[in-house]
């Protein structure tokens, strides 16, 4: 050892005068050889380096592990991860491919590495194949599903930019778009289905997919277009498809259906003739041809029902709706016929909805739809004519007619409607002015002239009669008021104001029982506070009309003093005292007793300030007793005041 040699040198050191000989350096100690690492230990070394961010070192260790055990898919997968961290995607693609080959069990990481590498390298076809293979044993793997979406998005972008893609994965990518389109179609999300089918068609066009697949995609998108009533787009896809495959019955059938939906029945038959000439015996062509014949029959029957001497709008509507149900879904003319039938049936909200569909399709530029819409608004104006809401409805209808005339200045029906609406608006405005100025004669004359403008508009005529009834009532022409009110309710059974005017006319004629019956009938279906109050008032007036006049009974005036009332009582009491009728008949005795009793009640009521006030307000004897009892109860509870009708 070095220490022993050093001690020896110290013992045998030469004399000081002797010449020293330089010593040769000792060789460095050789470390013992390291033990050989197993592949698993190499992997662990690689893992430590990977976690520490030393990716080249990790690749080195993983490579040693792979060299030691080439059959391990785990070592290859780990090296994929390390190379991916450094962006060496070609190496990742190679290792991932080999990893999938050597794996004895389904190993999603290998497919994930390969798909991610293909995504980075823009190898959409290989990536799609890798993801699809990985999803077979692991259909719910979130990473694979996300990579599938990313690859598809990348492929679509690449196709738009003109990148070329070949291989079996192209049909896989197209199939993904097609599958999404099918799902959306089944869910009735047809616009989304069109979008997905469109992507599939774009990939098929760009990357030269098989023509049979392209035909299928065109047929699918045509079906979605047909459901969206985008008939022209449907026809374009079908026409392109049959040019590729004339034997495709679905394409021929949908093409004919698309032009049928537009109401082009002859064109649909022409398309079917072409289909028969190119591919005889197509079942789809035969069924569509039969449908066309049925639609022609239905439309003809509907037109006859709507235009005959004895119109039957219900039958016409059924025929038109059946034709629409059979596929005529985008023909403006048929939709207009349906709206006309609804108008004849006075189903005004449906007229508005139906015409709105046409105006939406035509950008608001359809004369027929505008006029029908205006007519519905005019006929369904149920507001009182003295209200601003009535005028607003007339103005809106007039605006629609004016728009129609701007599109067709020579349209005769539009001209007539404009004249009619202007006449109604002018008459209503003038009537309101005369009524406000209490010029009731002039108002009645204006309303009479307005009734001649359009006798077919029952709702308008009902309101004109009701307003004329009000004017007659204000003039105390009760008979005329009742007649006009009856004319109003005959045309509109739900016109509350006309019933109230009629009841007021009955009261003016002192026909209180008739007034009560009128208001009682109205109150059964019109749950309105005003109606209830008027009914209570009419009942009160009826009771008032039936009571005995106590002042007349006592022979005094309604302003008689207490002394005069007592004097009148004494005079009448002496006349009707029962003792004076002892010799009378039984009937005379009963009358004397009843009259004497009533005289006492009259004196008692008219001498008391409270009860006299109630009598003068119109309460009968029973009503006075009820009011007195109510006041006692309120006084007992600490309240006060008066309630009830007339107080």
C-alpha cells in the first residue's frame, strides 16, 4: 500500500548529502465493474429522467430497455412519450406502430401515441385508422374520442386548404361525418344533419372517395333538405346523384318529391318519366307517381269546395291539408289556399300564422299573403270603435294593403280594400268627435253610413250598431237603442257593451224585470265587475219599483215634516182601523188589517231620520230592515258608516 511504502521510505531515507532519485507516480485505483441492469431497471431510470425533464437521457434509457427486450410494448410506449416531448413525431409514429404490433393485449396508449403523431404530421388517414382500431376494445376512452374529433377537424381544414389524403382512413373520416349526420337526422335536427353530410361530401369530393359512397351521402343530405323544405337544394343533390348512379331509386324519388313540394306536379311526373326510361321498374318512382295523382285530386276538390255557390271551407281546408300532408310542403299557392280557408272559417289566428310563413319565405313581398293578413286583422278587430286599439288595428291593416299596392300598383282587390279601410277609419274618427261633442243625431247618421261600407264584416257591424245604440240611449230614444243593441248582439254574441246598453234602455222604459233578466243572462257567462254591479243596481231598481209609496199611503208629500206625517197617519188610521170594518166582508177585514199595519210601518219609518233616509234612497221595507241590522252589528263591533247599494 501507499502508506506502507511511505513508512519504508522514511526509515531508509538516504543521507542528506546523497542525491535523491525521483519516484514514479502510483496508478489510480480501478473501480469495480457495475452490475448489469435489467430492462425493468432501465425503464425506471428512463422514468426518473423523464420526470426530471431530461428527455434525451430518458430516450437513451428506454432505447436500452427496448434493445434488451424488443417484445415489450410498454418500453416502446414510454419512448414514444419521451420523443413526443421533444417533438420527434416521425419517431413516435414508428414506435407507436411497432408498439401496437407487439402488444399481446389491447393497449390504448399505443393507439393514442400513433393518433397524436399522425395528427401532428397531418397524416389524417393513418390517424383515423389508429383511433378507430383503439376504440374497438375501448369505445369510451376519452383521449381517443378527443383525438378522433381533432383528427376530423384537422382533416376538414386540410381538405379545404387543398391537402391530399389517401388510404383507408379517408372512408373512416367520411364515415364519421356521415354517422354524425345520421344521428342528427334521427333526432330531427335536420339543419345539423345537413351540415355533417356536407362535410362528408366535401371530403369525398376532395379526396376522391368511391362514387357509391358519394351517392349515399348526397341521398342522405337530400332527405335532410327535404325535411327542412329546402327543396331547391334537395333537387340539386338528387340531380347530381342520379348523374353518378341512375339506378339509385332513393335519389329519383327524393328529386321528384322536392319539386312536388314546390307544387310543380308536372315537373315531378317528368322526372319520374326520366327515371323509368333509365331504370325501369323503380318502386320509389311508382309510389311518388301515385301520390302526385292523389294530390291533384285533393287540390281540385278543395278549389271546388271553396269557390262553389254553397261554399264549404271546412271541406276545402281538409283537402288542402291532406295535400300538404302528402308532400306539398313548400308551395306558396297551396299555403295561401289554406290561409283563405281559415279566413272563411273565421279562424283568424291561423290565418296570421299561415300568412306569416309565406312572408318569411318571400322576404315580406307576397301580395296575396299581405292582403289576406290585412283582411284577417280587419275582420277580427274586436275592440270598441271608440278605443285607440280599434284605430290601431285598422291602421295596421291599411299599412299591409299599402305595402301590397307598392308591389303591385294595379291590384284591384288591394285598391278596393284600401278604400274600404280608409272609409271605416274616417267614419270612426268622425263618430267619436260627434259623440264627444254631444251631437248625437250627427253621430247616428255617420254610423248609419258606416254600416253600408261593409255589411259582411259582422264584428265591425256589431260594434257600429252598439255605438249607435249608445247614441240613441243618450237621446233617451230607448226603443231605437234596444233595436240597435239587439242587432249588435245578433252579430256578436259576446259583445258585452251592447247587452249593457239594452239593459239600460229597459230601465229607461221602466221595464225593470226585463233589465234584470238581461243582466242576469249576461252575468252567467261574463264574469265582470261592471256587469255584476249593474245587475245589483237593476235588482235594486226593480225592488224600488214594486214597493208601496209610503208618502202617498199617508197622504203627505216627500218633504213633509214630522207633524204632518203624524197628522196624515191619524187620518188614514182612523179610516182603516180594523174595528171600523167589523161589519165588512172577510176580504175587507183582511185588507183593513194589512193597510193599518202598513200605515204604522210607514209612520215608524218616515219619523225616524235613519230609516227615512234609506227609504228616500230607494230601499224597500225588507232592505231597510237589513241595513238597520247591519248598522247595529257594525256599531256593536265598534264600526260605523253605511254600506250596500244606494248608500
